[in-house]
């Protein structure tokens, strides 16, 4: 007999042999036992998880002449015909090659014929999502009301591409990704039957490389056997599959923990020289940090898909990092992993990433930082704590002669007890906290002269212009408002409507600061909505101020209309413009 690959030679022949899909195998077996088998099934799941294999087992089970515990015997004539692909009652169709409406029309014509030897005529359509929209529509009626002797089994890896009208006419079974432990167990059994010696680390590498697919893992297993022979070791497997050694990831973590940038860059150089795929290296590094995170947060190293020796190392290394630091490392690796596909120089991206990781400062918990700040505030308020100004290294040359500001600083030190406590500033993300006193020129003393409403009215236009320079919309609304009076240290401003009132109220702090800076005083601002009474009062006050200002300023001389520029004359005549 000619050579068969492992995936075909060791394909499951009964439901019990299907790895990792017990929930589906039991359901189908129970349906056969109760004679409640549906007329259409759709199997969905990742590649190599057993969809087509289960479909073939089900086709044999419904047609077997002597089933055993509702499993196919695989010994009768019909079972052998189906296994060999000679049966006329089990038709396998590739959805990718026969995806048109014409093929589905031919299928509809053939379903009318009864099975030649078996009980059911089974149609297995693989990759059913590849059918066209017209083909799906042509299948709807037949799929909804097929003849009693027809059984449809659809298989797909992309269930979301199948129309809802098809899904509603089928029983849906979702196949799970096969776990690493289940793949290792199956490969270990195959190796024993094939008399092949293989260590556990090699099995782990192959199982992880399979990525949840038994067929992929078996194909890799064949490749490794061709390379290594009957004795397989993990070191040789890594070289054969170009898999990055886990020890390399531990070295990266050690370099990050010790902030050894040189060692980290040497690892990058080793990765490139050995021909490892940089993207796969980043994927493995991110998985390494994930394992550290699991060990740090849960303490359950059994959730880590590695050998027992490596699990203990993960628990030890995770203790050297905080949870936030591990998350930051994963973010750095994830960012460079997503951006490296568009880079012409992936090595540079990787080098920058490892430099960032080795230069990354350790994080500090916010609650610890706040506690230290509160303790420092208490010491400062008690007056029993001596503050020493920190010495900062500056690139600037200090002046030979003390400036006048120096004497001002000395004066402030004498009166330090009357000043508010100094500001606390965090210099770096570390736990070290420095206390720095802000040294500045003494503030200008505010005027102690009583401010009257007349003083405010005289400077009102200046206040409006100052506000307009910073917030033009607020200045415009302020120009349409009027100062009313000063009562209990508050300047009341009359607004004409609710919109003006709310705008001034929102910008109250800004207006107070501008007003007090301009008048050198301490006044509060209270905007109010003008009524008839307040309008009369405001008009009377403004009239007095206007008359005083009129005595000081004479109105500007206006040019007669007939002497104005022709364009301005046109504006007056055609558009009804008015002089302002």
C-alpha cells in the first residue's frame, strides 16, 4: 500500500475517535438512537477541527448495515464503499469549485432519485460559504422540504457568510478549537503506534504550532519525522520549524527587569542572525508577557501552556514586575506587532521597542503616592518640618552679581510662615518626591481705595476691550450690558436677556479676574436680568457718565455725504446703510 500522511492514515472512523468534539458526537449519536435525525446539518468551526470527518462518520452511521452502539461498523460493504469514496449514495461536493447556480440545479434534479443501496442519500457540501447568492437561493426550497431519503450536511469555516435563510433550515453545530493538551495526547498515541520516540517539549511545540487544528498538527508531525527520524528532540524540532526558543523570551524579560539595553539589543541581533521571523518573535514575546500576567494576577500557573519547569520560572519572573508594568510591556509589543507589517525595516521597529521596554520606569500606585503627599502636607502645616530647596543642575551660567530678585527671595523667606504651603511637584514616576518652593516676584498689592460705580463706568469701555482681546463673544455680550451699582463688594451688571445672563455667569471667574486686574481692586461680579426699574436706574447713571464724558470729548467731525467716497455713497443709497 502506498504511503499515506498521518492526517489521512489516522483519521477518526467513529464518533468516539473525534478529538475535542464530544458535545457534537454525543448529540448525533443520541439523535440516531431516538430516530430524530434532522434532514440538514451545518457544521462550522476552524480548519482541521473535524467537520468533514464527522460528516463522513454520520453518513456511514445512517447507512451502515450493522451499526454498533449507533456507530458505523466500518466493515460492511456499504461502509467500505463510503470509506473508499466509491459509494453512489454519499456525494461530496466542493463548494469552492461547484459554486454556481447551474451546479445547484443539477443537484436539485438528482435528489429525486432514491439511494441505490443505502438508507439515505447524503450530500456533503464542504466550504458551503463559497456558493453564490443565486446558488443559495436555488437551494432554499429543496433544503426546506427535501425528500425523505435525503440528508444534507454542510461544512464551513466562515459561518457568517452563510445566508440566514440557509441557517434557519439547518441544525447548526459549532466545532471547538482543539486544545493543546488534546492535540498532544493524540500525537503521543500516534507516536506510540508508529514506534517513534518523542519528548514532551517537542510535542508541546508541535501542538502549539498547530494552533487548535489537529490536521495542521499532524502535518507538522510528519514534517518533523522526515527531518529527525524516529527519535525526536525539542532542540531539533525548534531548528526544523524555526521556532523561537522560550529561553530567549526569558532573557528578554531579564534584560527589561535589569534595564540592560545592550543585552536586549544583542537578543534582537540573535533573532535576526538565526533567521527567525520578527513577527513570530513578537507574537511569542507577547504570549510570554501574557503568561507572566496570568501568573501575577491569578497565581494559577496551570493556565500557562508550557512545560512544568517553565511554569515555575514564569511564577518567579512575574514577581519581579507589577501588574501595570506587564500591561505596559504588552502594549509596547502589541503596538510594534501591528505596525511592523507596513514597515520596510522591521528590525528597527523591534530595536526601538526593546529600548523602550528597558528604559521604561517602574510605575507607582496612585494611592501610595497620595498617601505620601498627604503626610508631607501634614508636616508642612505643623511647622515642624524643614524644607531644603533642591539643587538642580542647570546648563545656564549663573550671574556673578546677585539680581534684585535675590533680595526679594530673602525677604520672602523671612515671612515664610505667613505664606501658603509650598507646592509639591513629582519630578519622576519613581517613588521619590521632591518639595519645591515656587520663587517668584512678590505680587503687586491691590489698591485699598474705595471703588465707586462712577469709576467702573469710566473704565467700562476699557474693560470691554480687554475682555474682547481674550474672549470676543463674551466681550460683545458685555458691551451690550451695563454696570448697575456696587453693593457689599459686588458689581451688579444688568443684562438684557437670559442668554446674556447665562453667558456672563459661565464666565464669571474670568470677568472678575480681568476687572480686578484693570482696577486694582477686589470686586465680585453679579449679573442680573434688567427690568424696567433697573433699566431706568441704569439709564440715569449712564446719562450722568455720558454727560461728563461729553464735556471731556467732543464728537468727531463727520464728512458730508456728498464728499464721501462713491462706494460709501452707494452703500447709503442702495442698502440703507447708517452712520455709526
